[in-house]
């Protein structure tokens, strides 16, 4: 019974382990439903978990609303983001119900575009380094050692503005006399957002068969700060876009649910679920002006997990089936000022690759 319970908890961790964000919509890497993808692995007081999670995606499909602008790829005008991120996570159990966690994230991004380089030549911009670190705590409603058939955890955390939110790169054909110029990179590849935020999370599971269980998780990142002072240079593309000249500091959210099936020998588990995530048009707390790309994505999320003793390896590949880039507040302002309908676009990925490794330390 105990081994089955641990397998269910591990699968719930995989469900939470997927990093959230689709290309230009989610403006930075931000993972997990509780600040640490393995918070749900806690089983007893004094138990440590050291884990890493690697994510990669390529965003290139442009959408306005739910309409894909397929011609962008056909005419080679699409913006392409390659995003790599690595989370280093530490989780500690204060008791059979309460856990603490901390996440130190690192990113490397490449962005290829025409419009940022004078619209005549395609060039790349880059960003790398520490992203926004998080700490948090959570509590299971039932003691982990006794909740064999189901449990729910509530969590809260703080996100610190440790990542660079004004990272720069060289842009070509846009400087004095058409030369190169160093400018802040696009909002979608900035390592940080410049704001101190806080998260609320929920995760849970329910055993529905001998080897079958249901899981669910979700989080919301509240970012009260309105703008971070980093210039976008969008007003140089069109003077009417002066309201988008400074980057916004946005909220972010993700919700997922699904089923998992475990094999006893070998220790392999499979999961299949759905995920819905994005950046809202308006923040719940604080102002929402400045430049942002609101959007949402829905994915089918298959996963596989292997566990041996205290080592866990996991792989998830969410496949995106729904994309939506709604009208932002600045889009609406521009539409009112010009009398011309406006809805900015955003680039989305087709899929993400997430690979995780976790090692447990301490007493069982």
C-alpha cells in the first residue's frame, strides 16, 4: 500500500512539474503550482528532496485571437523564440503535513526576428542568467502517512525580482544612421519581470482504482507592480504605440488535471491530462497598463515517470491544441484613439519538452 501511495504522489509531482508558458505569451519562465514542482513528494518530518527540471520550447506560430496567421511562416516573417530553462529545487518536510520549498531558476533564450532589426534582415537577440527565484510553503489537509486514497495540499509563495528585467542585446539596422544599437530584449525573453509577487496554489489526488488515480493542480501568480521601467522601443515602430513603450509586470496562471496509471514492476507510471495556462488581460491586484501580450494556451499533457529507490526521472511533453491572444488594454486604447480595430499578435509553441530528476534524502 505504501509503495502505491508513493507512486501516486510522484505522479502528482510530475503533473505539477511541467513548466508553464507558451512562447511570447508567458513573458518569462515560471514553473510549478506551488513554487517547487516536487512539493507534493513530502512524506515525513526531516525528509529532503533535491530536484532539477529542464524545459525547452520553440515558439513560432502567430495568433491574433484564436486565428492563426499562417502566412507569417510562409513568408518568413515569423518571430522564433528558443527557450531553455533549468530549475534547481529544494523541498523540506517540517512535518507529515507541512513542507517548505525554494526554487532557483536559470534561463537561456534566443529570439530571431525581422521587425526588431529594421524589417530587412533577420538577426538574433539573446538573454541568459538567473530568473526570478521563489520560496514557499504548503500544507496537506491530511497527514501524508495516512492519506493513502487521496489528499489535497494548499500552498503559498513569494516570487522575488532576482532575474534581470532589462537584459540587453545588439539590434541591427535600428541605431543612428541605420547602424547597430544595444537595446533591451523583448519582454518574452527577459529573465525576470522586475516585480515582487506572490502565489497561491492547490494540488490534490484521488485513487480511483488499484493502479489508477486522478490528479489536479493549479496556481495563480499575483504581480501587483504595474510596470518595470524597461523600454520596449515599440513606439519607434509606430508613434501611436507610445502606450506600449514600457513593459508591464503581469499576473500568470496555470491549471491542470488528468489520470495516471502505475505499473508495479518495473516502477513506471504513465499520465495523461489537460493543461490550461496563460497571462490575463488585467491583473487581479494593481494596474495593468504598459506593454503585455495577454494570452492563453490549452494542451494535452502526456507523461512518463520512472522511480527506483529514492531516485525519480520524469518526462512530460505537453502538446498545444488551443491558442488565444486576446486584445490587451493598450490594444483597446490604440483602437479608440485611431478608430481602427487593433489586436496584437503573439507567438506560441506546438509542444514543450520537460525533463525532471529528483533525489530524496533523509528518513523515509
